[in-house]
C-alpha cells in the first residue's frame, strides 16, 4: 500500500486491462499545498506546509517534499517544523481553494453527470455510461487527468475499479500524479495482500482487534469464518468487511450530497484561559455554524463541542436538542452549556462547535409557538447583510469588545458524509 509521502506508489502501464472498471475515484494531490505552489512558483520542489503561522495551529496540507520528513495533515505545525525544520509555512487561502475546486468539479461534470463529491478535492465518478462518448474507463481517466492539469495547472491521482471501495484504495496507491486500474476480474487478487487497515471503515481499534487474532491481510479475512469476524468486530462491521474483502460493495455513486455534520474550529496562537474570551469564541463559532446550516437549508438535532488543552488532551461533548434548529443563538446556548460542564485544568489551545443529525429545514411538525422566532428574524437579517456587504460586516455587539487572540487559525473541518 502506498504511503502518504508517495513511497510505494503503483501505477498502471499504458493499455492496462480496464474491463469492468467503470467507477473512478479522483483525488487532487496535496491540494491546498499544490495550489500555494501554483500561485507562488518559487515554492516548487521545496517542503511546504499550509497551516498556522509561528508554529501554532495544525497542518492543513503539505507538499510531498515535506511529507517525506513525516509531516502529515492535522499534525501540530510546531511538531511538523521539528520534523522538517527547513519547511516553509504558508497560511491557507480558502477562497482560492474553493475557486479551483469548482473548476475541477466542472471538468468532472463535462464527462459524466454521475459525480459524487466527497470533499473539496476528491470525487467518485461513474463512467460506465460514458463509453460511447469518451472511450474506455482507462481512456476517460487519462483524459480527466490531462484536462485537470491543462485547465488548473494541478495534478490528480485516479483509481479505476468496479466498485467505489476498490477505486478509492487504487487512487491512494497511485499518489502522487498517477493512475491505477483494477480490472473487475482482478479485484480479489488485488485486495488479497493488502493490510486489513486498507479496508474502508477499519480504523485503529478494529485493525488491532483483527491483528491480535492473527488476521493481518485481506486474504486472512477471507480465510476467517464469518462468525469469527462478527464476534471480533460486531455483527455490522464483521459483515461489512466480509463483503469488502471479496470486492463486494453495493454502494452506487450518489449525485446528491447528503451532509452529516457542519462545524467550525479555531486554534489559538497562544493558549487561552480567559473564560470570557472562550465563551465569546464559542458564540462566534456557533453563529458561523448556524449561518452555514441556513445557507445549505439544513437543521441540526445535535450540538457538540471540541476542546483541546495546552497538553493536547482533547475532549468532546454533545447534547441532543428538543427540536432541530439552524439558529446560531440556540446552537451557541447549547455549546456554552456543554462548555460550562467541563473541568478546565489547563489553558485551551483549540475550540470548536459542530452540529450533527441534520435534516432538511422545515421538515418537522410545526410547534404551537416558536421560542426562537425573534432570533430567527435577527439572524435572517444578518444573512441578508452578509449577502450584501460580505462576511463580518455585521456581528454581535458582545464580540466587538472581546479580544480573541487575533491571528489564530480557523479550520473548516471537511464535511463528513454518509457512505
């Protein structure tokens, strides 16, 4: 299995058999970092980290030159710089990433309407119906890689297979800037030698449980009785990996994006113990989450907070609301209630607010009265002001006098999706 630094990379030769490999997984290579290099060619060939400045914050992305030193996404920037002291740290430019992401997704839709975006920089494509227009899956994959580079200047890696699961594994193995095709008939042979950790949904705990029983490869899974897998991992997970180990994955490419959670996090430049600043920050993040919910037409039933202390200990807490909401005031109140229940022995490095269990706005039964009616009107007016004058044009008065350690790094955690 290829690693995050590009070592162990595998690619298919020209003319490789692509029979039945009609599902593509396209993944941009080190997307944020590659965009920064594109916009500043002096960075080319150098170890570049996209993240917080002055050693604070976390790594959002890193070039392969930096990854070879062990730098990884979500790693504290300070730790990354200890691993790679020569790295150049640049702040993220999210509007630019969104611009190029939209351009890439447009290229995908020019080839097939069956596109399932997974995040800002990756998507599944079903090209089984595009053969007459564009050729075989392998030809389509090569054309896509060429078009993406021609129109954006960026590289992408593509996995082509009969299922989403195998296509995703193949694209990972082909990174960076590669194409790996797994013909349908070759699926089981391709999977057999891989680590159990390569399978979708097998995280550290599940892999440790399997490996403690001598089940280390996909081949081992196939040779293990199904009942043993279910006793080891539970009925649902055991059944899932029994199928995946055999290349069986019934999931289709879903063109409708179903969001599972929406959240925002903030990593401070210096650790903060001031309760007033932290509470104001929770309010600010809750307002941003509420605005994103309303923009997407969602309401949330669950609110959670994330707190990371100076020693990197991280806690999460969640509560279910009596009624789903997209009102920032309500989300903030729930976040503050959770925050007040926490013991806080150390200053805080990161804080976040997330909403989950989303549903379409207004899909529930109407209540006899609406406790949030006034706040709904206020936040609707804020949405209108933002649309007219830009983000930050209008904000809570309570936030104006609160110094929030200017220069902290805001994170937009990738939206988690239902698979």
